[in-house]
């Protein structure tokens, strides 16, 4: 074989080798690959691995990030249902769901995030505009509907974003809910007034309960005192009756001695230390003093 032919065959072999090498390409685990031929999509690869394509020289590959991505939604000012201005911002987690639609509608991550922000901002405004301010911030937790608002934003936005851009919204949360600087003071005043109203209600309820407790304690105290007084009177009556019985028994046993004691008691009451008493010899007292009780004259 002549040298010219040898060079020709060598060149052809090298070209074939280069062609075969270029026909292989790798799809990484972190990406999707969309293969287009003359601008028309011919293959979409969502699974990682090595691919062989004999038409590789006539095709181009667009690689799309398949990872879960974080999008920061900058704070913006919105209007609530009762015309209160609030500043809200949040973050979203998103991922490409339909690589072809993503490529055709937004093309890149920057384009996708721009569209997602527009949708989220629109839905945040619609959701906040459908509820009063007290449903977002209140000292009464039963009135707060912030979780419902966030869920409505997520549901409405995820449906639009998936339908229009081939992107799946995995999660959304509000990370900031504040007030414009010019409204903060009036908001704080309303919050203070609300807390004072609640504190006043609690104090009123406490005083009412304290009055009930005091009234109940007074009633119980009166009942206890009345019962104690009644029992004391009963015991005193029983004691006096017992004393009268004992006294009567004593009198019945020795009536003369009883009469003698009573006579002494009567004289003790009417005679003092400066009195001179003249007692007739035939008087009962003289008889008692001379002969003692129980002896006749």
C-alpha cells in the first residue's frame, strides 16, 4: 500500500474514532439533558448515565439543573382587606419538573426565578388583600389565620408555575411580615390598647372571682359561727341544768344547812365593815350562830 493511501486510511480511522468518541456523552445526577437537532427537541434525559447518540455531531445538548433550589422573595408592600399596609417577604423551594417546557418557556434559572417571583408576588398580594389585618397579627391567637394565608399562596402559585413553566414549587413560607415605617407607631399603639383592654378584662374577671370567693367565705364563716354559738348555748344550757340538778339534790339532802348558808349570804351582802349590827337573842340568825343549823330553840 502506498504511503498516500496509508495516510488516507489513517485519517479516515481517526475521523471515525473521533466521531465515535463524540457520540458518547454523560448526564450527571444533578441535571437533566434536552437534546435538540436543528433546534427541534429529539430526546429528554432525566436519569443520570452515559448516553450514545450516532447523530451527536448534528445535535446540541442543553443541561438543566435538576436540584432543589432556593429562591428568596424580596419584601414588598401590600394592602390588606381593611386597607392596612404591610411588608411581606418569603422564600420558596423549587425544582424543574418538565425540562422541555422549562427550556421553551424560561430557558434558564434566572428566567425561571424571575417568573416565579412575579407569580408569588401576585399571589401574596391577592392572599393578603383577602383577609383583614387582625388575621395576620393579633394578640388573640384564635383570630390569626397566617397559616391559611401561606397555604393559599402556595396552592395558587404552585399550580400556575407548574402549568406555565414546568417548575414544581416544593414549599413556600413567609419569612418576614412587618409594617411600613410610617405605620409602625400607630400599629404599636393599637397593640398596646388591645393588650390594655385584655388586661382590664382579666382584672375585672379576677375581681369578680375574688368577690365570689370572699362572699362564699363570709357565708361559710357565718354558718360556722352560728353553729358554734348554737352548740355553745346547748352546752351551756345542759351545764346549767346539770348544776341546777346538783344544787337541788344538795338542798334536798340538808335543807337546814342550805337555809343557814343563804342567811349568811344575805347578811354578807347587806353588812359592811363599818356597820354595827344588833341581833335580837330570839332571832333566827342568833339561833344559827349559837346552836348551828338543824337545832331548835
